[in-house]
């Protein structure tokens, strides 16, 4: 596709459940980022992939959060035992290489009830 | 850690005027600084990038300045239009070589009145 695609656009889940959020980056972009944005705040860095490997996962809040990018393209953010505090918009971005402009998807709005 | 301050209050201006948004940071000087626009329910959209050795950069009606002494960037929109109404986010690269990650401010909401 022409831009970064994220699915689903909205996800409502019960506290304690497991969720997976998917990101399809722009074709050919080697760098992929996950951010989390709460209402009234700027995006908060979670994890960065260069190719298949997680080059920087320092933003993941705890071990309930995990992300993969097995073939260096599509990435999945996985959240175990969801908590109400995990409710936010999860944004994915990709760039041709690091230190260049990032292209963001429209985000997945996660609501934990 | 880096702290980024953007005006939390909305900026209301009249169509045709110049809008000026401020981004202040504390702590280390970034290698580059970026400005993004975000509309409700959408992801941020890249506007401009300015590097530490650049004082000013322009793109159409947009102008960004970067003062590493004041630790401040100013973002100007000249001849503003109602379509420019959005939240504008300032973002800096991470510290000490962690240039892959962007640290975002909370954003400033701009409302251009017709």
C-alpha cells in the first residue's frame, strides 16, 4: 500500500485478555517504530526495529509487552494480561532508514474494559 | 532525561496571520528536531526536520528555527488558513546516539479562525 497500515483500527478487550496489534509498513522501509499515545499527550516511544531485530526496546513499559517483526516487514505488538492503564492509541511508523522522516499509520485505539 | 515543553494552551489566530509555535527543551542538545502535524483520530504527519548545525529551514508557508543556545525551536506558519488548524508536535532525537527514537512534546493545538 501507499502508507503505513495498522489493524484493527479499534480494539475493545476485557482486562486480563491478550491482544495483538498489526502494522504493515511502507514497502522497502527497514526501520519500524511503535509508539503509544494517551489523550492529550504526545506519542511515547516503545520499540524500534531495524530489519528483523529489535534494535531498541527501552520504551516497553514491562514484560507484558512484546513485539516481533519476523520477516523484516510486518510487525505485531503483543500485550499479555491487559490492564485498564494499557488503554491508548498505539501508533506504528516506518522510515526508509533511521534518522529520516517517519511515516505514521492511523493508529489502533485500544480500550481495556 | 529530556523534557520537551510546548504551549499546552490552544493558540487561536485569525486567518491570514502568522502562527508561531514554541518548542523548548531541557538537558542535552539533539542532533535534529522535527515538527509533525496531527489531526484528530489520525497519526502524526511529518512536516520539517532541522539539524543542529542549521539555524533555519523553510518549506512553502512553513518556517522552522533552531537555537541551540536558547534550547528552543520556533515553528511559523505564514498566511495561515483554517485548514492549518491541527495539533503540532515537536520531536527530538534520543540522547547519546539513540537517534532512532523520537521524543515528542505534548503538542500545541492551533485554531485558525476564518
